[in-house]
C-alpha cells in the first residue's frame, strides 16, 4: 500500500514521534537507546552461543531460555531501526507497508515472549512439583514440539494484523504516538470502521493476559509444594531456582500493564510519560533478561565467564 486514501486525500506515509517537548535532546536520548539495544543484543547472542556450544546446557530449561533470548533479540531488532532514526536523525517518515511489517514483528515477538514465559513456568512447576517425572515428560522431542507450537501460535495470532490495517481507510491524521508502529496506534488513525480490528486486538491481548494467569496459577502450586518441604534450607533452594524466571515475568508484564493503564486512565496526563513508558517497555526486557539469567543462573554465568578465561 503506497497510498492510503479517503475523500480524495492521499497520505503516502505515516510519521513517528519522539518525546514531545524534548526535541532538542533527541540526539542525546538516542545514545542510551543505542547502548541499551547493543548490550541487549550482545547479551542475548551470548546466551544463545553458550547454550549452543555447551553440551551440559542441552536441557529443557536452557532450550526455553534460548527461545526467550530469540524473542528478546526479535523485539530489539524490530524496534531499534525506527527508534534510532527518530531520535538520532529526526527521520520520522515511514511508509505504510514498513509500518505494518514492523507492528507485525513487534506484536509477534511480544506474543512469543509471553508464550515462552508460560512454558518456562510449566518447566519450573514440573521440576519442583514432580521432579521424578521431569525427564520423562520434558524430552527433547517434546521440547522441540512445544517450541514449534508456540512459534506457530505467535505467528498465526498476529498474522491478520497487517492485512486488517491495510484494508482500513485513513484520513488526514497520519501522526503516530510512538517512535515505532503498534497495531492500536495505527488502527486509531483510521476513519473507516475498525470494530473488527479492535475486537481482534483485544482477543490477542486477552491471550497474553491468559498466559500471565496460567503463570500465576503454576506458582500457586509451586508455593504449595515448597511450603510442604520440611527443611527451611531446601525450601529456599527450591525457590531460588525460580528467581530468574520470576524476574523475567515481572520485567515483561509490569511495563506492559503499566502502559495499558496509562493508555486507559492517563489520557489527560503527560504524553511524554506515556511515550517514555512505551520505549522502556521495548528496551528493558531484552536488556535485563540476559543480565538476570547470567547473575542468578550459576551454570550460565560460569560458562560465559569461562569463554573469557575467567574462573
């Protein structure tokens, strides 16, 4: 779609936005964005490399961690180009097709990360609540099938997004609310009926909310099992194996929940705060997840340090 039209008004492009009121500082803001994205990509690539090259890490928990790293890499790579163009070069123009492709990738990797966090909670549930059957249930073949199922789920859930947006008619409004394209943001610019798009977007959001509910339920059973352990030391040891995953869940769901509340209840608040929260949502999880897993997972930490000759 090179031209979007309505009432004989042609709009060949959309325009992204930085942080209103801080245009003079956009170049400086682009520096931490670039550093955070670079560290995130290096960290996630490092985790993938270590898991790939270390036979001792060829286990279900680390396969799921690889999927999490791939999701984080996808989020960084799909959002970074327009964020850097907007902040560093003030190049806010983006074609409709490029915008639709970007929102497809961003939402796809978001759904994929949510699904991976869910299956990782199932991994922790089995390891703590049913350790004797862990190896027989989570075989390599089943892990591969689970990864494939969640990849296809992410792909199929967001596949209608770009086609639905392309079918809408857009009027004179063509200024987006972020430095990257999101489904709801683009949808709100349409002057034709977008009811179907709205409800389907709500359905996708509901699927992600259900992931968080199932994660919470799994931890209820985990806590119930842990509280039944007689030794205080053993209880702490069992809970310690879940700390990294709990941090990853909070890092992902807290910003997205806060952003949803800001969009819903903070319409008359500072637009800059909402935009900053949206940028943080895409920058922080890919940055923090490899750091958390390197700090809290001894096997990952030792192998990465070992690659640099540090014991």
